[in-house]
């Protein structure tokens, strides 16, 4: 059974409470998503470490209920 965008967003926000999460269904099939996650928790971490944090938030659903996730992570932009 595919995951819906709301479930993906909820799991990420539970693991990274400060995160701004945007989810897009890429194929309209509930199986291929793009996620943009912006969190202070990523500051100082490599891109690989940031992505691992998001995959951990998905609690093993990647590759099962969630077939494909195009992931973009970043830290919040500071003003000034």
C-alpha cells in the first residue's frame, strides 16, 4: 500500500520538529515523491548525513511503502 504525502510529511516533522517540509507527488501514483526539507538540525552536517536523518525519520518505509523519494535538504537561510 503506497504512502500518502501527509504521512511522509508527518514522519519527517515528528523526527525534525523545526523542519519546513514540502512534499510533491511526482507521478500521481502515491509511490514517487519529491521532498524538500529545511531544518536547523542539518547545520554542519554533510548532505549524506542530512539525507540519512530524513530516511531514519521514515522508519524503514523507504523501498517498501515508499518506492522513490527525490530528496533535497538544506539549512534555513539567515537574514543579513
